[in-house]
C-alpha cells in the first residue's frame, strides 16, 4: 500500500521564480493538506483540499496556491519566491467522511525547497 | 486560539532509562491531541492520538502518552528508551474550527537524544 508520495524531493530556485510541488495521497484518501516546515520549527498549515476545492487556508499569502485533481492528487504552487520560502514542504492526506473526523493525518517525506 | 507548547528543545536520556517528552496545550472545547516523530530528512510519522476515553493512550513503537485535563498536558512517555528513538518529536492539536479536520497546530518540536 503506497503511502503519501511527494515530488521532487529536493529543488533549488532563485528569488522571483515560481515552483510547483506535487503530492499523491495515500491509497483510499481523498483529502490533502499542505504544510511548510522551516528549519528548526514545527510544520505550519498552508491549506487543505477536498473535492477539488480549497476548504481551509492558513496564514499564507496569495503567492501560495494549490490545486487538487480528480484522482485526489494535489499541487502546491508558489510564485515570486522569496528567500524566506526556503523550507521543507509536507503533504498530508486522510480519508474524510461525515462523523469520522478524528483520524490522523499521514504525511509524505516532503519536498525540500532552497531559494537562493 | 489553539496552541501547543513543548518547553524543552532537547531531552537527553540513557538507553534503557524511561523517557518523557513534555507537551502542554491551550484549546477551546475538547482537545484532539497527537504526537508525531520525524527522523532526519524524513516526513512525519504518526505515533498516537488522544480523542476521548482513557487518559493513557498507547501508540506505536512502545510509546504512550498521558492526557491530563487539569494540567492541560499530553506528555509522551516510554518505559525504556532505545538509541533508535533518537529523533525530533512534535506534539500537535487539531484546530477546533468547524471543518478544521486537517489543520493541525504543531509545537516547535523536542529533539530526543538517547545515548548508549
């Protein structure tokens, strides 16, 4: 059973560029969330997708956008990169149904973005 | 606002000794609490969760956590530490907002070092 997979694992960009990160959720999961983990910090929630719509958003600027596809996979896009965007970007998935909202999130191994 | 505090940046313990990693929380309503572990250059792995019921929760790899409502704490414990337990540990609370099922609020993390 494949877990949450993310690509690429590492990438280097320069300021002002744009980046796209990809995530395939765990088999059977339909909800995807994205987190940013800066060095030495805990992960911070960026946004969540369910049924191809953004359902909830954290305190991140509009430069951060996303998409969910019909097969539940997801992309995170970051425009106009800043040095401060350097971080490990984690994707998490879960299976969501009404009344079954206590399950844990399953995380991928992340995409490490370095902005020079 | 929901928050989690991990008061120790690092915990050092000798192999075979019991370990405790501390976590306190602040929530409105009933807390949904989680512990995750992160090994170097890896994503987060779920250890255990408290939703309701017994205050002592058992999880993966021999870990357990004690929920204490009066002290608003959710400390992670293990009776006998292994060198392989050395990693970064995160406590998290689920956001209580309606629909916040995928938004976890993480602490800053505690680095556990188990010495032979």
